[in-house]
């Protein structure tokens, strides 16, 4: 690593991550819908020697440029997505997923001549067996391109930074790329290209090809530092961009800049157990663009993107990375009881990731004002019903509406942290409504667990939602004589009568 870059201190890193929140990023490119078909293999087909997958469920997520948008949201950005979708059910699903993450979809244009790009993956025993692609690689019709040009220019003017995400589906035409780069002016433009048509991106801020595309384009295998440096300098000269950042997988990143010195900087990959490299490039693009939008210098932005990529590859599928995960990976994380207290969006993302990994999510909720043995017993029994337990906790205002002005006796953050300190609890999320119905809809657990005095499943808030997506509702018998109200209502030595 170059001697003129020092990794930021904990205080500097926290300031950098805080600076990402609220920055506006326009993502322009090939949006896709990812579908995951989960099942199990127990036999071979008698028709042909292939495994038979008994389908259990199917889930959908954002892919391609839409996944870049998702990664940006996870880091606190405000995002506008400019892309095309078909006039089909897959397009509606993509819009619903994006809106659910609060992505601005006003830049999306319907193209009835092309289908929404769909990648359907078949997963069994946590292994991807097959991928089916439904797509068109043709250029959009002139009318669609004109509408997209107008929406992209408006998005760029709104944004603090721009990402051009190319998956070779035909959307990023030369006219669209030139228009977006020109409209950006001094705003940083990060390009994630495929191997063809690189001239479209002349004048961008950062050009970020991967190892395979660099080898095809330049003939240099960038696995070695020296070859990566030569390739980066050649691309820098050819395209007239300000920086070239080559992503080299397990070999790390190589950065070359037009700073008058011809300097090349190699960042080694952060060594972690690699589970799945899907989506790592999207995480690099998102982190890099957002850091530049926040005013970070290029080397600090590249370093942060490298850290984020090292986290992403430990997860299944196209996963996101949060600021807290970055802090944890660098040893600057919060205490465990603080780290497990999540926002609603983080809890929903955690549950979605666990479901994609084939893990069973359990949800329960309550006020948990005074944590006692009855609670601990109930939580441990609930956790045994699955692989992860997410607990919804009423805010102070919600508790007061339910139990009166004298409650709670502990504030909401203390109650959440005490719960999060329990080994059986994987995440805690606060909710302000009187019931957790909306939170249950967002988390989509496999198991909804409830204790206390409930006699019928139909009395549990959200039971019909969980049943609707094939989940289970479980009633836990209470521990006799253990309740917060009972404990708080007992007379003490200072009580009279």
C-alpha cells in the first residue's frame, strides 16, 4: 500500500460513514429482477439423470443497476434509479421491491418492446444449481431512449454523484452516456462497465472494470500487480477518465489516477472466507460513488469500497453492506447489545438475507419493560423454533398508550439493548404503532411466536399475514407467576399496607 495513504482512525472513519447519510445518487443502467427458487433435492429424475428440485418457495430481489441502488440505500443514501422495465409482471415486481426500499423510481421508463430482465436462480441445500436468464440485449426504441435521456438528465442534476451501471443489455447507449456525463459537470461519475463500447464513457470520473474485462480488452492479465498497473495506465490514457479502478477479485484493487505523477496504487483484498462473489462489484460501485459524493478523496473512497467488498463476499447472493458492518469488520464496532438494535429497514434486510440463505426466521414482540425469567425462558424457546430470532419492541409512546402513564419504567433504548444482550436474540427493532402488524409485514418471518395469555392463534396480531406466505404461528405457554405487571405491583419494604 502506498506510503502517502494512511487508513483513517476510528473517529475519521465514523465521520466518513456519517457523511454518507442523505447524499443523493443517481443510478443509470440495466436494472434487473433477481428471483431465487428455493427447494430440496431428494431424488434423481427417472426421465433423465438430473436432480429433481422440490420447490419450497420463491423470493425476489433487485439486481443489476437496481442492486447498486439497493446497496446505496443500505449505506444511507437517497437514490433515484433510471432504467427501463417491460410491460410485464416482472416489471411490477421490480417497482414494488424498489419502492419498498424507498428508491425513487421516477426515472424508470416502460419499454413494451423488451421484457424486464429476470435472472431466476434455483437453490437447493444452500447451493446454486442453475440460473435461467430472461432478457433482451437490443437498444431501446428511439422514443423510449428520448424519455430516458430526459429523466437521466433530471436525475443527474438532482444528484451529488452518478453511477452508470452497464450489464450489456443495451440501455446505456452512447447518447445516454454522453448526456449523463456532460450533465454531471463536476459531480463524480462512477462507471461499472462490461467489456464492449468503453468509448461511451469518455470523460467519466472513475472507470471501474473487472479483471476479466480488462484481460479481454487489453490483453494484460491483471492478476499480477505489474500487469494491472500497465493495464490501468493504458485505459486511463485511452479514455481520458480521471481515475481507473480495476477490481481484481482475490487480488484486490488497483487504482491509477491522472494526477501528473502516473501513480498506481494496489490495495490487497481483505482476507475473509468467501461464500459468494455475486454482487461484490455493485457494492464497490455504490460505496465508491457515495464516498466521493460525501467529499472523500479517491484513495479513501477506494479503500472504503475495498473493505465493503470484503464483507459482501461472505454473504449469499447479491447482498448489501451497512456502515455498522464496516465498523465491525475494522474492529471499531459498537457493543454487541448496541449492534443488534436495528432500524426497521435493517431488520427487513436482515430477514430477507436470512431467507435467501435458507434459514428460518422467528419473530416475536412485546414491551419487555422489566426483563424477568419468564421473558428469558420465552425468548429461548422461541429461538429454538428457527435459525434467527428478531424481536419487535414497543417504543415508550406505544407502551404509554397500552399500559398507562406510569409505564414504561425503562426507556425504549435501554429495553432494546438489554434484550439485544441476550444470546438467543439476533436482532431487536423498535416500533411506534400500537401493534406490530406493519413490522411483521416488513420482516416476513417464517414463524410468528407469541406468549402470555393467548388462547387462539387468531387472537395474535399478524397471524393471517404469516399464514398467507406459508409461515407458522406458535403460542408459547407463560411461566406461571412471572409477569412485569406482577413484579411491579408487588409491595416493597417501603410500601404502606
